[in-house]
């Protein structure tokens, strides 16, 4: 038996942002126009997600899943001990990753856009920040994928499929709903 967790906007946002990142990464030095449009798409998706995090469905709301640094560190400690709880929505580590990914992606899109303006055209320091953020994003994405795989194995559920279908296994008595 499964329950609906991820609404259509969250799923479209997730896969749209992933596609924007891949396209921007692949086209970074070759196809400027496509690279720019991928960046605009990423920036627009981040802006829409910020709004949806305030007014969206239960599991999309930031107040539902963003935890304190102490709770997040405690959850990471529990992962290391192999005794982390299953969350129906985002777990504290996943929530921290969402914040990190959105900040890095938003910063990357913003610095990319700034570099197209007259005021910052050809600015070496801005290009270095943009590249630093892009490289940091790649590391974050790899950590995110690793975390999804680890949680999928530990909790015996396919989290990739749940981000496609929007559905997850019903919560058990010791799960956090």
C-alpha cells in the first residue's frame, strides 16, 4: 500500500532542475545560448520552488521538513550508526541538501546572469565564482545521489521511483510522517 507524498509541481521541479543542471554543465564551454537558457530555467525553477515552499502541499512546505542544525547533525550521526528513522517526506539530511542545492544553483544562475550584463561583462572574478559554484554543485549532486541510494537501500524503497510517481510506502509506526 502506498500514499501520495510528492505533488506534481515538486516532481516537475526536481526533474526540471536536474535537466537544467545537466544541460548547463554539458554546454558550459560550447553552446552559450543553450547554456544561458538552461541557467534561466534553473533560476526560474528555484524562484517558483521558493514560493511553493511557502504555500504548497504538506511535504513541499519548508516548515514541514527543514530542521535545526542540531537535529540534522543528530540525524547524520544516526546514519553513521545505521539507526536513522525513515521519513515519509524529506529527512533532515535531505532537507539540508535541498537548501544547499538551491543556494548553490540559485547562486550559479545569478552569477551567470550577472556576467551577461553590461556592468559585469568579462569580469574574471565573477566567472571564477560562477565556476566555483558549478563545480560545488557537481559535488552536491553526487552527494545527493549517494544519499538517495543509501536511504533507498536502508529503508527498502525506491526513492527515485517515488520522485517519478509521487508515491511512497505507507508509514510504519516508527516512521516520521
